[in-house]
C-alpha cells in the first residue's frame, strides 16, 4: 500500500487522531493513502476540515481495500505524476484514462504532447536543449486550454510540473539554455480555482458519506463554480440531488402518515429512511423532534415492568444500566436506529463490529443485547 493509492472502507470505522476517536466514517467511504505503517498495521488518510485543512487520521489496514480509479481519476493521476516528476507513470495513466469513452478524445490529444515533451526534456537534461523551448511553449499553451475548458486542477498540476522541468533543464545547460517560456496563465487565480475544485470533491464526498446531503451540495456547487468540467463533481452532484429528492419524498410521506390513526409507526419508518438519505434535512429533523417521544419508544424505550418481564430474567437495574450505555455510547458516532430495523442476529453482529470502537466491554455488550432483545419483544406485543 503506497502513498496516493485510492482505498475505501470495507466496514464502518471510527477514524483515530493520535490514537483517540476523532470522526465516524461509514462503509465505502473513500480516501487517498498518505502513509502505511506496516509495523502498527495502520493506514494514514486525510480528513478534511471545513476550512480546507486536512488532518492525518488512521484506520486499521484490515478495514480498507483498494479501489480502481475511473477515467477521470487516471487522468488526474497522470497530471499529478507529471507535477511530481514521476514521468514513468504519465503514459500508463493517460492510456488508462483513454479507455473511458467520455475522456478518450482528451487523453488521445494529450498523449503525443506529453510524449514529445518528455522526450525533448530527456535530451535537454543531457545538455542539448535546442528543441526543448518550442515544446515547452506548446505545453504552456496546453495549460491555458485546459483552464479555459474548466479543468483548473489539470492546468495547475501541468504548470507546476513544467516549472520543475524548466528549472532542471536550465541547471543542466549553464550558459547554453534557450529562453524558456513562462506561464501564460494568472497563477494565483488558477490555484484558487483548483483548490476550490479539490475541496468540492473531498469535502463533498466526506459530507455525502455521512448523509449530510445539503452540506455536500454546498461544497459541490462551490467546486463546480470553480471547475465546471470536473466529471467527479458532476457525478457527485447527481447522487446528492437524487438523495435529496428521495429524502423530500420521505418527509412528505411521514408527515402525511402521522396524521392518520395508527400511522405513527409507518411515519417513523419513513422518517428514519429519509434521515438515512439526508441527515441534515431541516424538515425531517424538525419532524423527528416533534415525534421525539414516539421515536424514543421505537429506538430506546424506558425500562418498564413490561420490559423487565419481557427480558426473561434480567433485573430492572441491569436493564437500566444497559439502556444508559446504549443511548450514551452508541450515539457517539451515529443516531439510534429503530429497534425493528435489525433482527437480534443483526444487532449481535453490529455490537460485535462496533462495540470495541465504543469502548464497551464484553459484559457491557451482553447487557445491551439483553436490553435490545427485551425492548424488541415489548415492541412487538
């Protein structure tokens, strides 16, 4: 596992910062590897704050799996490899990008430009720089074209790579280097657009993974304003808008159902479904608040004589302790789920998976499962 590799979580996981719980991350959330610590079997990945800064957090290596890059990812990888002077990766990534029908024309146009330029750069670094200047000017013009086409991230990576190659050529040709073309774009506005596009992707994906779709939409809109042609931002926007539409439908259904006799249970199911699509939907959140007592009955009912009787032998004190643990520890990373959203086998698997991250002992997990089983039996009577 190497820096720059794309990975996704194969299970829900709590991100750790300096060994302490930092943020929850759901299954399938994607990250770019910063570093792999083989000794501790930890993968360092970035978590982005709202101000755009990134924190290096860790996940266990067994919690991640590799992800194949799509065409746009390969194209971006080619430009970032050029920027970082990993020239051997450039043709392979461009060829992979060209397998995407939507990017075939662009990748095909770029391949001969990079091939010719890298060949001339190799000759120039050997002390013969005569042909290099013209090809450099052509690549500077390519950066202008990419920026005009809405690909600021590609243009900036290309510009920064050209700067590095030019400096190396000049150093290799003291007194004999040709006049080398400088940038033809206003670099600071270009950088601002590229940063905004990258933040739109990273913060948008991060929010969407946690089902905060309104927040995700704001980030994606800002990214598209800066880089209107980024395919990953367009794809993310389509996903966000679909989930927002589904959440709105769930709100309408829940709001209608709760007004009918006996409809509260169905309203709660629609409400829960909607919040799983869009956790920051204001109307769904307000409706949940209005139905708080009914929601509690379906997620974490108080310990009553009926619940004690349904437990088959647990004491009220044990069940109350379990309820407090459940409502406190199991809400550190997510909201409580409806009791009937899982079978007891499902609750047992969830507790086995997440109990450790909630710092619950085996005994505490067992008590919580006793409480959940009794609550389910009471619910179903």
